[in-house]
């Protein structure tokens, strides 16, 4: 319950920025050393950690999310946008944008929502086949978003000191 913490080392020297659960499997993502992305997954039993980034792309992965046991999305610097449909065994590069993605949330297999470093908000409602790009967080950086359903989500801009919510899938936001 958080009273006791212990180390689960990966023997990797990268920086990590997010952790996500995929059933009983844990994923961590990050980057930095020589601009190689860092992506590790635990086995179902928890150990050992498996490296999952060696053939993806250059850059830093900022966040990862899984709407179910097979489908997952990850986003990061230099427009990194990665997709898996086989539980993370293989990842395809869906790099369609030149944004620095700071956050991604995939509450369903169809709904993928991404925040960018310059206030961009990118979303798909059909599993990534088409995307809508909006500028809804003007003059903000390092935005983090988390959606708990197709419609309900929250955003925070730690350096700009605001916290917002949406009840319509990110079309409008209120403080």
C-alpha cells in the first residue's frame, strides 16, 4: 500500500519518465543516453525486466498507456508515436507529427489523446486511423493528461500551475 518500497533495477543507465500497467505486467519508459529511447517490460511474474526499445527510434519516450492487454501507445520527443497491437512484443512507428509529445492517454482502443509541449492536443477516435490537432493549451509546456474514459479526463501544467478537466473528450476544458 505504499508503506514499503524496494528497488527493481533494470541495469540500465537511462532516465525514466512513466510507468504503466498492462494487466500484471509493468512497463517503464524514458530515454536520454545517446538519445536512445528506453522501454522495459516486466514478465508476467514480475522479473526479470526485458528491454523493448532496441529497434524503435531515436529520442525520448515520455509516456506509455495500454487500454487493454494487446493494444498500447507510447509518445515522446521528436514526435515519437509508437503503437503495439500484440501486447508490446512489436512496436510500429506511427510518427505523423513534428510535436514534442509530453503525455499520452488511451482510455479505449479507439480513443487516443496526446498533449504536446507547445499546447497541442492531438486525438483520434478511431484507433489512430485519423487524427484531429487542436491548440487548446496555448503558451503551456510539459502538459500531462490522463483520461479515465472516452469523455472524462484531466490535464495539469506543472510549470504553469493549472489543473483542468474535460467531460467531452477534450473538446473543452474547465479549471
